[in-house]
C-alpha cells in the first residue's frame, strides 16, 4: 500500500511554523519564534485567467479582440456579432387534408 508523506508544495501559499522552547510554552501557545514555510495546501482556482474571467471580470468580445479561428470563418478585428437575415415566415399546422403544414408571414 503506497503512503504519501509530502505533497507538492504550493507556489504561492505559505504557512506559519511556530517554535516553542518547551512543552509548557507549546500548550500555552507562547512561541519564542516563528517563520513562514511553503504549504502543500493550494487553491488553484485563482491561478487561471479563464476562471478569473468567468467569476469576476466577465468575458468581453469587441471588434478589436476578435481573432481568426481554425476554419477561417472570422478574420482579425471583425465584428463581435453577425446579423444573418432570415425569411420572415413561420411554419404552422393546418387542418387541410392535403397538407398538415403551411407557411405564413409573421
């Protein structure tokens, strides 16, 4: 059975390690010294730009931030949204015996 004694140390988080002169000072929590040591506890959610944008800053797309995609559907600095005109008609059901659907203007 494997046993893990130490984890990967955090790049950003530190813990305070206290030094005591005796068991009595330790029980009373009266250290004579302390120092920062690297922690193995890490909150990786705040290290990602994408998650930061998702939770706090939001994702803003503008004409200057548009980049081309792999299929070349967009080019640099193209509009962030595109309007595609569609037919002004709708499909409705009918009671006709010959056809059950009919096209009508909106």
